[in-house]
């Protein structure tokens, strides 16, 4: 009844206003003409039309990893009614895949989608934003980046290279790669020429291997010709696309150098700082969307790809505990050496290591016990 009474009063007031306007209409019209033009809506000023270019470190044939940049670009456009558009270019169309960060630093492009650890040769601190040997799993990495200060810590480092970074995708735990011969003991690494991305090569070099970092498109021919003896990329879905099983039959696990691999969107720092706050929020939301979708896609695509690879002759091999222990010891030696001479690396590594200690304390009670039981059911055919 109160709402009904209010409506009745409103109708009476409206009739009185209309009647008054009819009597003094001319005066009202003159008064209206004297008023200043209304200011443009603030939202329009905060949403300028922007066109950026993004260079990816990956080819379109790797649709999941390259697709994360497409998801990002589409999300940005959707959230801004197409006022902010980012055109995605594949590796090699503007710069090579391993030059993506340099292109952002020097302003050749406004942004890139890449793996931070590709640039560890500039400074090993770059590696920690993606993944390091015996580091975090994907959930821990997300926790560190988004809730543990990792984004802020890495951006304090990235600014030295004129970069602002946001997490933008994850592969999850990776496989240990394809080998033309078996790895049964630590000495089997000696003299092995292996394509390996990021930081893992430094640890393998400690064990006598000869690591090299080459782009995805060049791995197969190098393995086929015997230029390299082994290669790792990501996991079954991508590895099947790249055809590694045809030239190296032993497929090892786990990829101890990449318990996960987080990608990043790199933005030219000046271009980032020029954006209105609303667009920075849009880019952050779009990066988080790409981060979630890329991992979900790999988790859906890897199981059937693994079955297909095994069906067609791939031989699965686990790294032995002896091999893993030697790799863990080599990794710790490298971490100690770098921490002693690089303050940035030491700060970031110690922050990551704390998340690792706490994370595995929790996961061994929750995730591991549940997963282990469910895996037993899977092997028994009860799922």
C-alpha cells in the first residue's frame, strides 16, 4: 500500500509540473538555452579506442598454447565493446619466438605472450616466473603469483627491462621428453645433446649433458637428423602434434624441471602505465581467463593424446629415483651458486621455496592422499 500511495502522489506531482510547464513554457525554453552543454560522460573518456599488437612465442599449430593469446585478445575486446583490440601475431611474423620479450622492451610491439624462462640467459630470475626444476605445481604457482606476492615481486624485477607482466597460461606438469636411448642412471646424461627450454638445462649441464634451447618448429628436424639426442616440449597433446614419437621412441616422465610451466603476458611498461585504470583491470581479468582456460584445455587434451602415442609405439619410461636424486642435488647446487651472486634471484627463489615447503605440507595431506586412492581405483578399472 505504501508503494501504491507513493505512485499516486508521484502522478499528481507530475500533472502539476506538466500544467506549470504549459503556462510558463517559453520561460523554461529560454532558461534551458542558457544552461552550459553537459560534460561528456566520464566513462567515454576512460575508454579510449586502442589498437595494440601482440607477438606470440608460439606457432598457431600448437593451438592450446598459442590459443591462450587468442583467448586473451577476445576477452579484452569483449569486455570493452571492441574499443580495446589486440591483434595476435604468431612467432616469426614480427619477431622470432625467443625475441618476444626484447620486442616488448624496445617497443616494437606493445605486448607479447611468452615464457619468462626463455630469457633466463639475461638474468636467471626470469625463470622463476615460469617454473624451475623441483619447484611448484600449477596450483602452488597460481597461489604464489596471485595471493603470495609473486606478481608484485616479479614486476619489481621486470621493470628493469621495461616490462610489466601478468600470468597468462599454464601447461601443468610436463613430461620428461623424448630420447633416442634410455636414461637408467645419472651417468647416462653425460654427453647427451638435449633440447630443453628454460632453466633445466643448467642443471643437466651439471650432470654432463649438452643442453640447447631451440624453438618448437626446429625441434623435430634436429631430432630426426641426430643434431640432438633428446628433446622435451610440453606433454602428450603438443608432442603428438610435433611428431616426436616418429624419431625418438622413449618417452620419459616426470618432467622434473617443469612441475608446471606458467606463461606470461608481457607489456611494454610505458604503454601499460599510460592505460586508464579500467583497461588495466580488463587486461588483468583477460590474463586470468587465459591462465585458467589454457590449463583446462591441456588437462582435457593430454589423456587421449597419451593413449594415442602409446598405441602407436611410444615407450613410457619413468626416471628412476637414482636419476631424480642426482638431478635434485644438481639443481640445489645451481640454486646455491646463483643465490650467492644474484640478489634478485635469491629473493625470488626464497619466496618460491617458502610456498613450496608450505604447499607440499598441505598437498600431501589433501591432494596427494585423495589422488593416490583415486589412481588406485583407476588402475583397478573401478572408475
